[in-house]
C-alpha cells in the first residue's frame, strides 16, 4: 500500500470517527437535541459523503486535514468558506482563513515501530518478571537457600 493510499485510509477512518462523535453528541444531552444541531450534523454527513465519494483529494489536502483533531469539522468550515461553487480547494481555503490557528491540532501518533534496542529491553524485562514469578523461592515465601 502506498503512502498516499495509507494517508487516505487514515483520513477516511478519522472522518468516520468524527461523524460518529458529532451524531452521538446529539443524543448525549438533556432532552431532545436542538433543531439547529440536527441540521448541522446533517450538513456534516453530506460533506462526509462528498469527501469520501466525490472529492478528488490531493496528497497535500490529505496531509493538511490529518493535522487537525477533527478533520470533518475543518472540512465543513472549508465548505462554508469556499468562494468557488465548482471546486473545493481545501489547502487554499485553510491558508486564506488561518484555519490552522482556529482549530485544534491532532495529537501526534506514534506510528514508528519500536527500535530493536527497545524491543530487546522490553523482552528482557518481561522475561525477568516471569522468572521471578516462577522461581522456587517465590513459591516458598522467599526463603534463602
């Protein structure tokens, strides 16, 4: 799988999670949700559908949206700020509206594999704990021999 398709897959998962969070928030309050909130989630669902089925994402757009804690909320803001009725240039809109300062940034994810040294250290610690647990002294109450 290429880096580009991995980025899109991650963005798709994050867009799905965002829509679920916004929909779940409707039912989480006291009483019935406000009509404006229902329409807002409907609008986000439509934008979500457009992004996943129609929008021709460029790698910079994918990378830019992945920098945000809630990429769907940011995409919806881009949609609202979009001056072009025939295209959605996410990067251009993000820059023109200072959205990197207006929206929360995503926490960096540790995607790298632990180093060989870290793996060995973790394995040795696990083996030591297991050896102490299985030692005959531990079973007899720790008496010296």
